[in-house]
C-alpha cells in the first residue's frame, strides 16, 4: 500500500479516451483512487515521487514509450515491485512477450480490460484497510511457523510490502507452490530456448520475491540477467542448483502448511 491514503491508488498512463472511460468504470464500484496521465515521461516522474498500488500503461504512450518507461521504473523508483499492466490493441504474442520482458506483469487487450481489470482492482482494494498493512491483526502463529520452518523466508516483510493481509499472502504462497514455471524453465533449458527460459526466470523472480523468498528471487534474477548477457554456460552450470533449491523450499512450505 502507498501508506498515505485510505484507498489504493492506480496510476493510469493513457491518452485513448475509450481506455480511460473503461478504467474509470472498473474503478467506480471500488474504493480506489485513479491518477490519469498521458506520457511515459510523466509516468516515470510520478513513480519516482509516489508509491502506487497498480500501474496501468498504454502500449502507445506519447513521449517516452511504455517499454522504456517501465524499464526505468523497474530499475529505480518507488514502484520497482508494483504490479504493472500494459494495454495493447491486438493480441499479438510477440508484443506481449516484449512487454513481459521489459517488466510488465500482465498484458491486456481492450477486449480483456473490463473483466480482468475489475477483478484486479477488487483484489487490490481488499488489501487496503485504513491505509496500512493488516499485519497487526494477522495470525502470528502461522507467520512464526513459516519463518521458523522454511529457510530464508521473510513472511512479515512480504506481508508489509506486497500482500497486506495474511489471507492474501497465503494465496500468493499457494501460487508459488503450484506454479508450473519451474518445470517450464527446465524444459526450455533442455531445448536451449533461452527466450522462454528468461520469461520463466522473470516470473519466478517476481513470485518468490512477493512471498519473501528473497534469496531465491535474487537467484532467478541472476539467471534472467545471464540470459540478457547471453551467458549460457553460466546458466547451464547454475540452473539445476537453483531449481533444486526452489523445489526443496516448496517441499518445506507444503510440509509446514500441510498442503
């Protein structure tokens, strides 16, 4: 949460009036504040000065484009980890892949916008209680148990930074346990498909960081950067150890939570 308001704040970088109308309509039934700007330059400046709960950028921004804007925001801003969505005109896989690689978490077409955005905003709104984390009323027993039994997990910090409530945190933790991305990453390495490998490493970095598995997140980021630098020997040498560490962590989580 942004820590300065009683409601989640969305930053929408849009110039298309129809998209702005759809976004405002999706926000109308929730206690959500929306700030609308029209350029990539404004988006970077806004993200440097304020923490948002959701970033929503059009593909065709004026000024700096959405790809450059999100890269700058992910490198250094108050919104390095903020959930970011890119709005595109056509459901073209190469464009979606480019957006994900740049740092977006989701890519939506105008046709998908209304339903998907309403659900995302609902999830964000449910995490905001009196403008602060719900950590002071969560079940400390579960938090303590996870932090005691699962190596290098910081549940308390992840709840404060990302989920806001224990229930939502456990949903995110369940996503980590159930993800098929690790198998997909192994398969892509076996097939020497490093574009797909990088996408999976990027996703796993975000998933593990969101639940406080920061060491694993750093490891996946290292693999992602190795792809960027075409350090394929490094990947082949280190990938299996990181995958093994992830799987052992998942086993510990399942044992601790009786999942």
